[in-house]
C-alpha cells in the first residue's frame, strides 16, 4: 500500500495530497512526512469551522427574516379608506410644511370578537372612542398630540358606508363619523374641522393596547383616590401603581368611577398615561435593545390597522426613528380648546378663536407649549374656567392692531417627562 502511494503522490516532501498524507500516517513508516498529517487535519477542521459559522449566520439571518416577516404580517392595511379619500382628493387641504407629518390615531370602541368582554356586542358597530391628532414637527424636535372629544359637535360630510350606501352631510357628535363611514369619514371630518392635511392614520383596538402595555412590563400611574370600577375591571388603592395591560385599559377607559365623570377628564387621563408609556419606553432603552424591542413591536403591529403608507416595518421604523430622539419634555399632550355645547351641556363645542389658532399653528408647524391646567389657571388669574380648555394666547401677528410676532401660545396639557404624582 505504501509503494502505491509513493508512486502516485511523488516524493513525500513535495506532496500536497491530504488523503495520501492520511494513508502514510496510518502506516507509521517514519519517512519524514510527520508534519503533513497535522497540517491536513488542521485544514480539515478549519473547513468544518467555516462551514459551522456559515450555518450559524444563515440560521440567524433566516431567523431574523422569519421574525421580520412575522411582524410585517401582523399589520393590517386599510385600503378602502385610501380609496375613499382618493375620491375626495380635490376637497382635502393641501400640505403646508412638507417635512412635518400629521397622523390620526383612532381607538375603536367595537365590542365585537375578543373585545366583547368590555361591553355589549351590538353586531360589530363601532365608534371612535379616542381620537388623537399627532403632529410631528419637521425638525423632529417635538411631537404634539391633540385629543378630539368624542362628544364634540361638528359637521360630518357625506360619507360612504361599508355597504356602499351614502350618508348625508349633518351636524352631529364627532364619534358618529367613524360609525357612518369608518376611518375615511373620520379623517375627512377632522380635515374639514381643522384645515390640517392628515398624512397617515392608525386604528388601535382594545386588546392590542393591553398587549403593548404588558410588553413594556407595565406603566406607572398615580391615583389621588382609590378606584373600584367593576365595569372597567379596575380596583386600585390611592398612590403609585405599576399597571399591567388589563388594568391600564380599565384606567384609560373608566369614566364615571374616576374624577368627575366627564369625558374631558378621561381624555386628560389618557394623555397622561400615553406620556408615561412614552417615558417608560425611552427611559428603559427599549428602542435600542432588540431583545426588549421585539415584544413591543409584536404587540404594536398586532394592534394596528394603518394606511398603505405605514403598513410595513420599514415605514414604521422610519416613523419611530424620527421620534426616538425627541426629548420627552417635548412630547406634549393637550385637548382641543372646548366647552359645553350651548344647546346640550352633555356635548362639547370648540372655543374660538383659540381652537382655530391652535389648528393654524399645527398647519404651519409653529411651536405650541403646554402646562398643567391648575398652573395655567393661576397664570391667568382665573379660578373658574367653566369647563373650558383654553390656552393663554396673545393676539397673533396677523390680527389687526397687533404688532410684532406672536409669542408661543400656551395650552392646558402635559408632557411625557412630567411626574404626575408630584403635581
């Protein structure tokens, strides 16, 4: 066997054949080829190590791709709203500041499916329980979230129902727009009310909201009084609490069991909770930690129904990236200036000219400031605002008789950096 190897492989010192080297090593002929088996075996294991690393990389990449596809598949797209808005494109407001973005966030109060635990299922009908106009400044140095009361009396345009029939233009409470014509009708109502072009929309359901809170391991709130509300599945003592998803949902939806029972106070509570949620996400480094970020993304994407412009992870990532560096004290929450409707105190109407002044500043991407309501009242020297949510506003520069640029108007609200237990 050794002779055959020598004839085929040539002199031992010149042989590069690893197989021959392995044969000679087994013969133990001591012919000066001792180093060859070591080199051959080393190359052999290097090849296997390289193959193993390659497999690990491929598996990791495949896993990453699978996770990406899973998250992307969670997002639901509302193409019908986009088609409806396209029909009415000519009557929609123009974009004023192109790098700024206005996103309409809608919380649906549907009790159908998994949401029936929170009330009677009336066949799947739904109205917008919570509606927030989120304005992202062009320089991405601030974000302003304006709540629109569900009971605000507004003109709702003629809209198409899901079955193709049309409604007539009518003066009604704001949340009926979602019932009449879904997201598209709500967007058109907001655009006609504010003159602000809505660039994107997101509809969030109950269970998705709960999952997002659980994904960040709870959100801290502060209660001045104990709460016992069976309808909201909420029973808490006074003081600080780290709310899980179920408790958080009851907290933001409770109306009669917390405070004075008004929808205005509930909106304030929702804003405060969202601010605490933003603060929790940023302070815990969730956005920079893939292990902690994935559960949040999974919960968020399952909760969302978006327009075609936000229905991919890439689109949502670009949005989040723009918000990531916004200081929490510049993430502001307020309610549109409102007061009890003169014809029905159980409904709301806008306070003018404060509301239009706010809408104009958002259209123009101009700064808006917020302070807690009690501090604003002290600054104004007014102990009773009769339920109004007004800003401390000076006359804008384009008002007759005004001189110089107007100062930044201040409205009743909070920011994400505020510790509500210290207020």
